[in-house]
């Protein structure tokens, strides 16, 4: 996120629902459905009352949840930044859709 010209945090957060929709429709080739499913499992793990390490073990029990939360947020924020870049290229017409062959310019 600290690179010049990279989208800010709020822009990345707002792009997450669009990115999820594009991945589920198969429009965004930058992220597979398996990675999206793994992220969904992370969300389920965070909201589930069942933990690998019980929360009554105060430091260790909370640490596993916090670790999953950090992984999930960093993955979503990083992936949404790449999605925004891909989206910009597609809107500008800078990329060739995967179903069209590249053309060579005529002289």
C-alpha cells in the first residue's frame, strides 16, 4: 500500500465486494476460487464458536483467532489492490480479454 500511485486503504476495502463478485463469476483471473474459499473458511473460523485452541486459554486462545484475522485482512487488502490495478487496465482497454487472441498491428 505504500507504493506511489497504489490505491488507498478505503479504496481497497470498497473494492472487496466487487472483487468477490468478479472471482465468483470467473471474470477476474488474478485470484482463484480456491483462494476465495480459503478466505471464506477464515471468516467462518472467526465467527464460529468452535476453535482449534479454546479461548479460555486466554493468550493462546485469542492468538490463533488474531492470527487468522491478520492473515485474512492482509490477504483481502493485498488482493483487492491487485484487483483494482487489473480493473483499471480492463477499463482502459490496456489488456486483452483472455478469450480473444492478440492482434498484430498492420504496417
